[in-house]
């Protein structure tokens, strides 16, 4: 069975908006009982997201880290393959195991580079038989 693929199209080009939306999405998924893998392209992005998840919502604690701790960490931020029912893909490519996930979220900002890479992944999902859904997020 193909995973559910959702593209969230943000109306701004700011990386901070993408980071904040990612944190909100990961926190909501965790509260719904899903495990989450936030896939990044580089260590710097992973570290920024790790810090953002500690600070984006001062009223709550969102358990997360950069390793899975043998599956005990409900939200993993990493370039390396990790467990997770929901894959939040912030990388510019698809992971090899994307078809084995239940859900995939792609967060696209308004800058040209992110949009172009996102369009390519959208086509890749379609060609593989998935039916991506698009959600415009106005902030």
C-alpha cells in the first residue's frame, strides 16, 4: 500500500517558517501517537531543528533527538535512515525506504530552489504510484 503523501506549501521563503511548521507538525503527530523521522540534508539543519523543538513551544515538552535510541525516541532528526510512521522530508531527495512509511510530509517554502526540488519529488511520488495531496498554508 502506498503511503499518504502531503505537500504543505508555505507562502513565505523564510527558512524559519519551514522550521516552525515542521516543529508544529512533528509535535502534533507525536501527540497523535505517531513516531516521526525528520529527514534532513545536513548536520547543521538537524542541529537547528533539534534546538527549535526545545524552544518553539515553551508550554510543552516534545521528546526528540538525533538518534532513535533503538526506537525509544519518538521524534528523530537525522540524515540517516530512522524509524518513523511519519516521515517529514526536509531533504532534497527521497529516501530509499519512503514507500514503507505510512505517511510522508513535504514542507515547501516560497523560495525557487525549494520549490523546484519539491516539484521534482512530487513527480517522483506520482511516477511511483502515490497520489500526493497539496495543502496551502497561509501565515
